[in-house]
C-alpha cells in the first residue's frame, strides 16, 4: 500500500468526509475508491469518444462552417428571445 500526504481544499475536505461515511469513516478507502472510479469513468469516456470520433469530427466541422458562413445566432440573442 502506498502512503501519501495530500492537502485538500476547503471545498474538497467536507466532500471527502461525506464520502467516507459510506466507507465506515475511512477517508483513505473513500479516496482510493474515488480514484479507481475516476479512472474507470475516464476509460469509459475515451472508449465512447473513440467509437463516435467520426460523428464528433463531422459535427465540429459543420459548426466551423456555420460560424464561417454567418449561420449562427449569438447566445445573448437566444437568451433574449427566450426570456432567459
């Protein structure tokens, strides 16, 4: 088992304490599980991105063409039109 000293932000500290409740108050176990879950999520997202790469590139390129040809509406106008 690796031992590290980490410093948490004021925002992160209570989140870790809250998560640790699910692990019998063990912050070490909670942090370890969080890191493992993060890696699994990143791998899953990489897999999806790889599978959808062609579609994502198509959408990016279409958006670039739309912007270049002036076929877009600024976000401020959309919000104004929709009362946001």
